[in-house]
């Protein structure tokens, strides 16, 4: 030491100055720092095998487990120093390679700095863990079935009893111009979960049957799959309707969901005439679909109960949802709960808590049950202390079913309902709720179920799938009440095919119908244009409506009296042509047909099918 005193002192001063100047870098990028450290160390080892007398050779000895940013290095100084001391890896990183040979790790200032750096690293690491998992927002996505634009109290229905949804709307952001991508179930669900029009994933025409051979292709990326790499735990409870398929390969557990409990398709896709829909033993209205197995309740890919018990179903779902949320919180995992409800699809049903308690008959009771579920979910989030870190989004898969008069929903002032590309078929209620993050209010911005995937991905810091997406991040609308990035909405019909393509396009406030067609699903509304008897009709020039002045699509503006709108039609035509040019139709999954042996049966060897498939 005696003859190297000056060198060591100089090196020490340099190291300290150098250390302090690089401190901020290091705190910001601990992982980068670590990899650089390894490099520096390797280099130092090869270059400084024989340190000069009085110097210090540094050997890497992590004190515990896998080396981390704050694992330490052991420094053993050779004779004549005879000193051993432990310094932080952070400090080691700061010593320039060329000074390693002269670096004395055992001086008081060096050791003090080492302790400070080590503490900072521990704090930083703790913060990193908290910010990368615990503070990631949770997502609860509630998807009603066949709930119309006019069905909620907060959307103007005079006799619906929906206190929880109305509260959600008044404390959250209520959308007036929010669209599903389809007037029927399966395509709408595909678009919601993939952020892509159903055409791309091939979810057409119409909807899946219990024995459908096809399903949502497994190479499509769902919201659940987008979130998994970010550490999310994911669950779906309720109606899947994106296929069961051979070996049940299309069920949600193969599409990014860790847990599934529910009926994998519509609950009328099986005979229901002997089933109880309301207590004490009021049979379901109608007969539902015959010659199929009765609807099963599935847990992941196993049948738990067949037929499902409608009286207990909502409670079973709520218990599952509550359990899932509380377990996720206990395990400190961010969560995504997708709750596609069976309400308000026919046949209506409700358990003890809601039956006979509403003003709208069976439909009102079922709606009250849905509303109670929403109330339960929000209350659970509050009780468990995650309300302020959770985005709750509520919307519907398509417009109201209008084939059973008062047993169906209501599109409010919108034209027609389910099955049609009029506004009533695809414009739906939507509410975004996140106390402290989303300011209460109403937005008239254009938005869609297609926009949920990019929005959720953005909030979770997750990567977008590398495919053509049709959605836009809604953050500006949600958090700033700002403008939408979406300029257009494209309307594909229920029985879509490549020959006809789009039926209608909305651009800004204008909507052009290139084709119109009625639907049996809108058969009992007074408007004849909605009925199945209204044939497929091409329009050239297209019918043109100003949806702001005329949301009911009553007054066609594509007439000689409005020459000024010719330019609007041309612009819509351009947008339509551009969109259709970029559209690649996926293989039609629903056109693959059905195979009765694929219908879920809890007693697979029984006869005669489908009636013998009962259990639970
Ligand atoms: Ca539906």
C-alpha cells in the first residue's frame, strides 16, 4: 500500500465522482446496469488476472440466489493489504474497468456509498414490482345479451328497474353512439374479444350451434391472450358462443382464459319447455330449439350440470365472479373478468331475488337480475378495495330481440332491432366506470366493442397482436372526454357473405344504407321494414340519414332536394371502398356445419340421444 498510496487515493476520488455522476442512470435502468456489469466484470477478469501489488482482485460472489441488481460482490485484496470487504454490485458497476486494478473497495467512503446504492436498489426494485403488477388496472367487462338501446332507465326506459346500472351511468361515462360489430351474438363476441371485424376471423354467417364444427380460430388473439404476458389472471363467466368443436377445442380455456364457468352458447339452444325459468316452478316461455341436447353448465371443459338450473344460475355466476376477484386480489395478481351474461336473451329467467319484483313482466325481472349482478360486481370491487384500480365496462352484444312482443327488449327511438343493420340492431348502451379515473358524464363520440381490445391493451401496457385490427384506443374519450379516433362504423348483416359485403356505413353523423333487409328477430315491432318479410333490397343511390338530426332513420336525405349531400355520399363511398379493399375474409367457420356428436353431453355413452344427456 505504501508505494501505491497516491494511485489508490486518486483512483478512489475518481471512482466516487464517477459513481455519483452515473448514479441517476443506474437507478433508472437497473436491468441494463446489471447486464453492463456482467460485461464489465468479464472484461475486467480477463484483463486483470494479476493485479499489481496492493491492488484488489474482485471475485463475483452473489450472496444469495440468482444474481440480481443488488447482489453483492466479494472483494479479496491480496497481500500486503489483507483486507476483505463486501461492496454492492451497483458500486462495482460504477468503477471504470481501467481503474479496477487500483480500486480499493474497503475505504470508508466506498463502503458508505455501497450501502447507499444498495438501499436505493432495494427501494427501486420494490417500486418496480409494485408498479409492474399491483398497480396494473383490473378489467371487468360485462356483456349483456340482446339488451336494447332503450332498455335501461338511464337510457330513457320509463319502467325498467335498473338502479345499479343507472348509478354506474351517472358515476361513469355513458355512451350515446356506441356500436356492436354485428346484429347477432357470435360475430359480435368474436369482434369484441379480438378487436377485429368478424369477417376476418370467419365468424359468419349467423351464429354457432351446439354441434358446430367450427369456432373462433385458435390463432386469433383475444383480450385475455393480450393480457396474459402482463401477468393477468383471466376468467370468463357466462355465455361464450364462439364454438365448442371437436374435443371441445374452441372453449375459452384455449383462448387465453384461465377459468371458465358458463353455458357455452345461447341458453335457448336446447329444448326448454320442461325447464323452470322463474320460481316456484314457472316453465320457460316457448319451446326453444328442439332436437338438441339440453343446455349444459360447464366448468372449464367439463360439464357440471345438464340441463342448467336457471333459478340458481345467476347466483352461481356471482359466487364464481366474487371468488375470482377476491382470489386474484389475495394473490396480488391483476385480473380480467369477462362476464357475458345470458340476460336479456330469450327465454327470460330469474331467481328468487328478482322474480316478480320488476315492472316489465318477465323481461323486467330478468333485467333486474342482470342489474343486481352489476351491483354485486361493483360492490365487490369496492369492498375489496380495488374499485379505484379497475375499469368496469358494460355494453351489449347486439340490439333487442323483437320477435316475442313484450318478452323482448326495446331499441328506444332507434329503428328495428336484432338481426338488422338499422340502428336498433347494432347501437347499444355502453358505460365506462372507473372512480377517480373516469369523470362522470355523457359522450356522443363514435365508439365500438372493437375498440375495447386496443384500449385495454394500452392501459395494461400490453403488446397489440400483430394482425390487422379494426379498433381504436378509446383513452382520449374515457379519461379526457375527448374526441374519438374512430371516424367510421361499418355494418355487416347477420347472414353476411363476400358477395354483398357491407350493408351500411356510418361516417361522422351520416349513415348510408347500401342494402337493407328485415329479420325474423325483429318481427313483432310495428315497423314493417324490420320484419322478415322485408326482402333484401339494394339501394342505389344509398339511403342517407343524418343520425344526429334523425337517429330513428326516418328521413332519407339522398333525394334531389339535397344536392349538397352528394359530396357526403361520395366521401362515404370512398371510405367504404377503401375499407373493403383491405378486408380479407377468413374461412367461414359457421358454414362448416354441424355434427350432433359434438354437442356437449355429460353422459357420452347414453342412449337415446340427445334426451339422455342429463346429470347434476
Ligand atoms: Ca345476442
